[in-house]
C-alpha cells in the first residue's frame, strides 16, 4: 500500500483508466482482507488516496465519454454523406 500512498497527483493523472481502477481494486481488497491489522493512520491515508484516484478516474471517464460522442457525431456525418449520394 505504501506505493499507492506515495503516488503523486501527477502520477495518478497519467495512469490509464484501467490502471486507476486496478489501484482502487487493490485498496478495496486491502480494506476487505486486513480489517484486524489495519493501522488507523495508514487506513486514513489510503482512504484519502482512494478518493483522489476516484476523482481522476471519473474525470478521465467523462473525457472519454465526450470523445466517443464526438467520434460518433463525425461518423454519423460521414455516413449521411454516403447515403445522400
């Protein structure tokens, strides 16, 4: 978990959406499997980092969705040009 705690904001931003989700899964597993041995201060740091990762993952997802919409619009425009011929 120390590797996740030590991630900088820039490093999190640079991760792919898939990598961000994998980190969140690791954090979830950590909390699910190590309940009795969790240091409360480490848990708080990990929880904060999870929220930061979630924030950037959401932003990335919104950006990808917007890009898909633009691509779909371009496709429909090109498609309509061919059907109008």
